[in-house]
C-alpha cells in the first residue's frame, strides 16, 4: 500500500504543479512569440528603421494571419539609446499606426478614422519615448512606451487602387531622434 | 535514479501544463468570446484588458491584432457544429456591413494564407462581384467554382503539426466597425455560411 500512496502523492504533485504551470506558460508565450519576432525582425532590417513589407501572400510566415487586403510597414524599436521619431503621410483610405509592447499589448494607436479623420492628408510625426523619459521634455505628438522594446505597425488599406496607400508607406520613416 | 524521477516529474508536469492550458484556453475563450451564429469574436482582442489566456491565444493565432474600435475580427471554423473540411463546398452569402470596409479571408489550419494558383486569399467589399440588388455570394471550395470563388487547399505547414479538427477557417474583418458591432456583436449583421455538400 505504501507504493500506491507514493504514486498518488506524485500524481497530486504533478497535477498541482501543472495547474499553476499552465498559467505560467500562458504568461510566457506572448513574450516568447514577440521575442522571436523581435529577433527575426532584427535580422531582416535594422532596429529603429522602417521596413515596408511586400503584399502578404502564402509565403508570408512572419506573422500569423496576415491580411492580404492590407499593406504593412513595421518598425522594431529599441528605445534604450533614446527616442525614435516616426513619420508617415496619412492617405485618404483606412490607415493606422499601432504600437505593441513585448507582451503583445497594443499600448497606443493613431488612425485616420472616426474622430481622427482630420489626419487625412497630413503627415503624422510621433516621438516615441521610453518608460524612463519625461514626456514633458518633448514637443509635438509624443507617445510613451511602457517597455524599451516593441513593434510599431503601419497598416493601410490595399483594396482597390492602392497607389496612394503604397506611396504613403514608402514615404514613411522610423529613425532615432 | 532520484534525478531520473525528478526529470520525469518535470516532463509530466510540462506536458500536463500544456494540456491544461489548451483546455483552459478553449473553455476560457467561450467566456471571453461572443458567438454570432457560427461566427465567433472576442471583445478584448489587442486590448491591454485581455486576460493571460487570451493573450496567449492571440500570440499564437493572431499576433499584432488591432483593438476592436479599429477593426473587429469574426472567425468561423465550423458550420452547424461541423468543422470546415477541404472535401466540402460552402456558400457564403452576404451584403454590405456597417464598417469603413470589410474582407473575408480563408486561412489554413496553420494560421497562414492558403497556397493556390490564383493567389486569391480573400474577397473584400470592392473586389467582390455582386448581384443586381448589391448582395453577393462566395463559393468556398478546393475545386474551381463559377462566380466569386475563394479557393481552399492544403495548408503550407506539414500535416503532422495539425492539431485542429478543421482544415481551414474564415476570418471576417470589419474595419472601423459601426456601433452595432461594438455594442451588440452577438446579433449584428454578418454573412451566412452554409454547407452545400461534401465529396
């Protein structure tokens, strides 16, 4: 009977650890996936630089579920050395600039939709600063990232005539301030 | 012997953690998601309010998603409880929706676009051919169809990695969705998908 008690004890131990483990695993996954994306992105292009992606097709396997109807440009940022300035002309059709931290949280975003339609035809210039900086020290549109590293994603509608959307992304930039 | 025992303990714990996580995600998504017919959406996608299980799910199946005010995503992987299959033909019927624009995309079980000769992965409100009244139909099948044909086929990833019961799924994206989608995502107008037959 002693061996049965030992096995039961082990099973209970495994189950309890696994119960807690599932949440730890779920906590780690977003950071792990973003870290892979961050490292891969660094091979493809420099950090703090804009990369205009080709239109997604079946060969695009960098990010899951890419939209074939969107044009994408990304900037993998690292603010340890200082802020980054992102500029982008805003086309007439759907456009957005989204900021993600390393746990996948979408911590800030700018669009040309809803109450931001006034941005159409303008050039958005954002100073992205790290968590250790004081926003008051910077002028213009300032966004503070909760983490030093992350990803900025530009999306523009690629349906119909995509000439202006493509031009907007190609004229966009991401560079150290 | 003792080291081996602890190694087995760690390994079994890890395996069971993965199984429990998958189960919790499945059950939890039910609570975190909203069903509208066969379509399912999450009200917290991309948000900082998303729970750890939802964040893990998004990281694996929809990384860098937008918030729902920017775009809403409705996913469909089964029709009347039956998983989408490559040997079946489906009919998607719809109209226009209260959004700046919309698109319907087919993804393989591996979450990537499905390889096909036409390089056609989606239809949107501009490239779809409509009937006189403005409504439209899409045929979803592996074999060639007339009209709006959305081709499906084998996913690009090796089949030994397949863990899903469906062969492919659909993602409806509504960009800058109207109030009906934001306030009542469970009843807002969506396309209907019906099974026409299987080979």
